[in-house]
């Protein structure tokens, strides 16, 4: 039985800073209950509009197994500060975090899923979310998720 992570955001409704109308910064993510054998974390954020299919909005892996992923991780294939991590290509065609961008009067749900792995992934920067999920097979020890909403 896989033990769950407890994943928390500091909000349920996105502050503008974390959306396309603001600074488009990645939000801080709190992760509780990380097991001792965990070597790295991976995050897959998906954007689900009221209509249409959901799309990957953030693909990042080889994060350290820490209880707080700070806000504002740099875009680009490799994050160097405040720690090392690798980012993939989201379904919007860019690398790094892509904040919610709902049309006026519409709501978009963002699901942040955090995976705890007993390895670092040997995955090339810019990989897709499907490639990340495949690379995690057999090494995923824990996972957890949290949802927040943005209104246009």
C-alpha cells in the first residue's frame, strides 16, 4: 500500500501573482509525510478548464525531498536556485510553470500532484509529462495532490 503525501497550497483561489495576469510565478507547495528513503520529488500540475480537456501546465522533477517547494522557481530546462531541479515541456509549448489563464467569467482548476521517488530520474530536460510518468514507473513510493481554482 502506497503511503500518501499530504500536499498543501497556501490558498484555494489563486492569487494573481501565480497566474498569467500577474507574475506567472510558481506557487509554494508544502509536502508533509516524506519517507526517509525518498531521494527526489516530481510535480505534475494540470490545468482543467470548465470545458475541454485538461493539459499539463508544469512538469518538474529531481526536486529535493524537502517539506517546502518555494515559490517562483525559474523557468528554463534546469533550475539552479534555491536548489537543482529539471523541468519539462508543458502542454502549452513552454518549459517551466504556466499559471492559470482562464477566460473572463470562466474558472480553471489546477491539480498539483507530487510524487516521491527513491531515485533521481535520468530524464532529459524538456521531456513531456508522459515521459516523466514513464520514467517514474517502479520508483514511485508516495504521491499526494491538491487542487486550487482561478477565475478569469
